[in-house]
């Protein structure tokens, strides 16, 4: 066990000794700060509006104004309609609207997990192939440690790296959000416009859900890149294939959705959020359980293929 | 030979074979390396030296046969076998973005019981103290070679495998490494396997040499063995008159005589030389010079493998 921890420690040292890794963290930080500044200075004014005790009357006045605006200028229609609908939801459910805050900023930044996926793919793609590129694989594999354990340490290192990026994104978004927008308490309620209409939930729960679901794609694509790296010993191919599939995944599913077997495609199942909040799955007849089983099968195949390629094959030539 | 019977076998190759596709690369190697000896693994490029070394350390699968390290099979008990081995396979490749020290720490963490002091000890053994905290990417090939030897020695192995260890070293560096390798073998009883195509190098530091060609071991030579009394030597004698001497020796030597410019050449045993000279003098032939060609390892090597052909 201490053996495995040492191996993971080794991998982390190698990872953070490279500038590229720090560039990834810097990029996330810049996006978190930049996004905050843009929201703060170019965001919709109504989002930051603080309402008084008489907030129902304020909302109604707002709606009346918006309706009038829509009659004058047709193009204002869609945005105004949304605001009106949200205001009506607040009035009907007796929820006082709260100004935009740091928590909501964290929640909104969950889209940045796709950036984390991208970075994790790059790291996963390089963690095996680089050792071959440097020639150090020969020194790594002649220690009294099984290849399986070395592979495991590398895989766990990739997951630890993804997790570190995730914590970094959460922390920096929260800090930026708190400084720029303040916080509405420890775990305020937040109203969101989801598929079936407006709903109110506590914000931490929503953050966990939204980041958590995005982790599925992250782990699957990182594992995929790791497998390609183990089989072909080339990081370029692993990065290219994984990113292409991540980007094109939904399009592939849409293109093939006419066939019944398309529900077995990985990308039809990576978005587990499709089963929450009463949404309809991409292909009829799929369920959360079905998707989890399909994901597990893919995961096992990826890991098994990586293992077979890494432990069974000769390490010869350069 | 008696000396070696006492020392134990460190590594044994048993009918070791490697076939890639349908092509036999290594065609059945059988030899052993003993504790405390420096074994030279000599052969032209493409002969299968590196392939054999890769099988010794478990980097590639063994098609047939086995490698026993301290009695343990690299195939069946990889960890038990490899823990006795320190090696450089081909070039000493290091993480270029880590310092020499951090490179060594990587490998120290992979085995039990390598202390900071041990790392320092190894670093000073290979003479890298000054540059050890510089990035390995800035090292010269010679420095990387030393760092490579340092990583191979960290855990105090009983078998050290070095692939072309003097590659890229300057003459003084080569002398140091040679001295150090001899020291390891003689004082620490380490079995050292050195592969090389540099004959002079291997001759200077090895006790025995195995010559490999086209995947087959074609000879094992004792380098420091006592001179073989039965071996024929090439002897050149400068004589006058040349023709009389030739006629006389032609009648008396079974192997015949070659005629050069002022010189006669013949293949005879060392002990025959005085008698031949005496006889020539008795025949009234003047002798101006005698030289005996020492058969160097280089000659033996080229005799053994002939041209550098790759099948």
C-alpha cells in the first residue's frame, strides 16, 4: 500500500514539475476571474437588484413595464418573457427574489468542467505515452513492482489531478463570486429555469448535482484517453481521438438515434442529468439504471484494454 | 578455472530464446554470470545484445527458456528476481524536467529502504555532486551515463547490467567508470554485465567475454586467462639469406612458411621458437630480428564473428 502511495506521489511530482500543468491551473483561474468581471459589469441589471419588503409590488411593476416594452419593440420579446415568467413564479410561490451572488456564480461555472475534462484528457493521454517518449519506461518497469500497480498508480494520478482541478475551480469561482457579488447566506435557495419550468432548490445541492453529473463525461473520456495512450503509446492520437469524441459525441448520437442500438453508444449515456427534473431521455426507453450499466461496461472495457496493453506487451525499441 | 567454481552463480540463462513473428531473434543462449565477475557481452550491432538484456530484466517476454536471477525466474517470480538487479537498458534516459537528485528520488521511492544518505553516497560514487541539483535535461551524455549508473546502484543490487556504459564518456570518465566497475566486482562481489561493441573497452574491464552473433553465443573467452601454451602464434623472423632459410624451414615445419620482404612468417607454438632460432643459426643463417604477433582480443573477435553481417 505504501508502495502504491509512493508511486502516486512520484506521478504527482512528475506532473507538477511540468509548466504545462501550471498553465492549466492559470487558465482556469483566468476564466473564473474574467467570467466574474464580465458578469459583474456587463450582466443584466435586474439580476443584481435588491428588493425591499414590498417585493411583490415591485415585481408586478417590473412585469407591467416589460409587457409595455414588448409592445413597442418586438425583438425584446424572448428575454422579457423569461423575466416575466420568473417574476410570476416568485409571486405565485411567495419566494422573494434574491440578488445574484457568489453561489450562483459557482453554479453557473459548472460549464467549465468541460475545460477540466479537456485538461484531464491531455494529462491522461500523456501519462503513459510520455514515459515511452522519454525512454524512462525502461527504468520504471525494472523495479520490483508489478506493471499492474504502476498502471494503477498512473490511472489514480489522473483522477487525482482531475479532482484537484475541480476543487481549484470550485474554490476560485466561490472566492471570485464572493468578492464580486457577495453571498446570500451559507446555503441559499436558488430559482432555476429547468426544462419543466421554474424550480427552487438549495444551491449547494444544485452545485453538487451539476458538477457531479459532468464528472461522468470527464471520467469516461479521461479513461478512454488513458486506454488509447496505453495501447498506442502515443499522446497525440489519444488527445485527438478523445477530444473529437467528446465534442462530436452528441452529434453522433443524434445522427444515429433512428437505430435502436444507438442507446448503447457511450455518449447517449454520459449525460445522467437527462433523467432528472422530469426530462425526457435522448432515446426513448432508456433509464438511469440502463445508462449506469452501459457506462460501467464501457469503463470496464477501457480499463481492461489499458491493462492488457500495458502489462502484456513487450517494451522494445524506441 | 578453480577460482570460479567457488563463486556462486548470480544469473543464469537457460536456453533463452526470443522469436518475433516467425523470426528467431535469440536462438537459445546458455551461460551464467558469477558473483564478483565482470562479464562482457560483446557483439556487432543487431546481434541481439539489447534484446537479451531486455529479457534479462523482464521488459520483453521470453519465448522459450528462462533467466534465473539469484535462482529466481524472471518469468515466474518477477519481483523476487528483479530486486537483485540494477540496470541501464540502452541509453540512460532520465526525466529531463527533473533535477538529477529528483530523478534518483523517483527510483528511491520505488524500493524499500533507500535512505537520503544512500542516495548521497551513490551520487558521490559516480562523481555527480556538483551537478546533482541541475535539471537532467541539461546534462551531457556523460553526466546522464553517470546518473544512469547511480540509479542502477541505489538499492545495492547484486547484479548490475550496463548497456554500453562508456558511451559518451570522455577518456578520463571511461577510466573512472572502469575502475568503479572493477571495484564493485572485486570488493562488493557484484556481478556486472557490460554490453559493448567496443572491444578494447571490454577487454580492459571484463573477466570473461561472451560473444554473440545473429542471436547465438559463439564463444566465451577468459580475458585474464593464462596464455594458452598450445595456441599457435604468428612469428616473423628477419633473415639472410632469405631463400636458404625458407628452404630449410619448409622441410622442418609442418605448417609451412610464408615469405615476405626480408622476412619469413610461420605459425608455431611459443615453446618451439627457441629451437627454430637455434637451428637457423646452426645453418649459418643470420638473424636480424624476431617478432611475435600478439593475438589481441580484437583479432579473436573478428576471427569469431567474421564480417558484421545482420541476417
